[in-house]
C-alpha cells in the first residue's frame, strides 16, 4: 500500500482517532507496508500533513498529532477528549530529533570502526550511523548515571575518549539525546536551527523526564515519542567476537588434547 492508503485503512479499522505513532505501529504490525524506510514516523506525519493541505483530504486533525477520518462522527471517536489532551502534552518534541537509551558499550567496535549503529524503534528497517550526532549524553554504570556530557562535533568521538583514562572502567552503557535529524535517505542533517525559549524548555524537560523517570509524571518521557533509536551491533564488533570464540574453542580443544 501507499502510505496514504495504509493510514486510511488503519483509521477505518480502528474507528477512532489515533496519534500518528499509533498509526505507524498498526501499519507495521499488520504488514500494510513491506518497506517503511529509515524514518517511518516522519513518513506518516508528512503524509498526513501534506494531505491536510488539500481540499479533498479524507483526514481530520483533532489534536496535536492526532487524526481521524472525516467520515467518522465525533461520537464514534471514543475517548476523543482524553486522546487530544494527552497528545497536546506528547507531541512537542522540542529541539530533540533522535535519542537512544541504555546502549551497550560492548556492542560498539571502538578500535575497529567509528560507527554508532541503530534503527528507529517503531518499524524502522534501515540501519543508521548515528556517530555524528550532537547533543548531550549520559554514561551509566548499570542503571546508575555516573557522568553527564555534551558533544558539539561527534558523539562517537566524545564517547571514545571515555573508553580510556580515569573513566574507562566506570561505565558499561550510555544514553544520548541528539539535535540532528535523520533524513529519508538515512543520513544525519547538516542544518543548524535556532530554537525559541519555549522549545528549549520543552527539550530540557523531555531529557530529564526520560532520564530520571519521575514516578509522579503521568506521561514521563513522551515528548521523545517516535524518535528513539535502538542499538544495532557493529559488524566489526561481531567479527571480532566470532574470531574470539573460534580462538577460545581452539584453545580448549588443544588443552583437552594434552
């Protein structure tokens, strides 16, 4: 299906308004699109936005990021007021364009390549190199945050510095929050953007909520919805790991033979 047909089918079957990230989840889970590309969340959002500029659009926007079919009545859209209210809180992504939580240090080939590989968490099929992200990052010792840093050049380069020296043995995972978006071709954007005070406040709130997970926040971290990237192991690391397994096996066989 084309994106617009897949969106229409999901909304028709749901018989209620949905946030565009929920629409994507349904498209992926039901197999309405065989290929979703590098940025499927943006593809759904862009399709809806483009359609709404046309007079004969089949869609109706009823909240920030929330859509329904025009043919549905307001009464048919169950819990519409609650959905719209929560969407108002969830859809302002601020300056953040991508983020990753609790990536494993050991899945990165620090000495073999210069890549940080991931794919979009909701329906993403393509592997993206996020090494050049800029923003802020956290170093974790298991669940505990032990260091907060920033990078204006290369996330990979900054993290690699922490694999040596006094920090080397102090962390095993990392989280990052990036300001560079990922294009439809799967590459990081080069453009610099100036943000308003409101956007920066929303961004800081989103990072703190996602990192700290405060129990009294009703929708902790939802300002980051749709932009999370899950880690993909670097092929260079996998090659090294497999070589080590072979060497360990040969050493064991040699020992047993003796």
